C-alpha cells in the first residue's frame, strides 16, 4: 500500500536528527530553531514554484492556441542575465542561480510541448 502525500506530511518530525544525544542540548535547540526557519522557507519556495507553474501553464496554453514555439530563447537569455544580476545582489552564487533557473526552464518547456501536443490532438491539427 502506498502512502499519500498527506500521510507522509503528517509524519514529518521537525526534531528528527541523527545528532540527537550527541551534541550539547543548547546547541541542538539552536540547530532545531534554525532548521525550523529553513523548513518554513522550503514550504514558501514550493508554494511559489506551484504558483509559477500555474502561470507557465497558462503561457503554454496561450502558445498552443496560437501555434507559438514552446521555447523562447530570447526570453530565456534575458531571464538568465537578470537572474545573474539578482543573485549577485543577494550574495548568491550566480552559477547556482543559473542552474536552478535552467532546471525550471527545462521543465516549463517540457510542459509547453505536452500542452501543444494535447491542443493539437484536441484541435485535429
């Protein structure tokens, strides 16, 4: 029997650590406090990605309806340059930021291609 996402999420233990009992309790408490903030940030990132993909799905359907290509290299180049600048301003490694954006762009293009195929099949194109 497979677990549902909800079942897995209710089993999450924010105090889980292989360090428990091996470090000073005050250090462990501080570690757990910082990790709690990281957990909140991770949740926010996932929600933001979900919203981003809702928007890119709309773009995909618009492109499909007007038979536009799934990829827009000019937009992608501009976005990568913009992200490099933002990463530097935020003191984040621009190479990492570019890898992250490229991962997202690749996924978006894959979605757009699938949407285009679905639209073509539904339209008899």
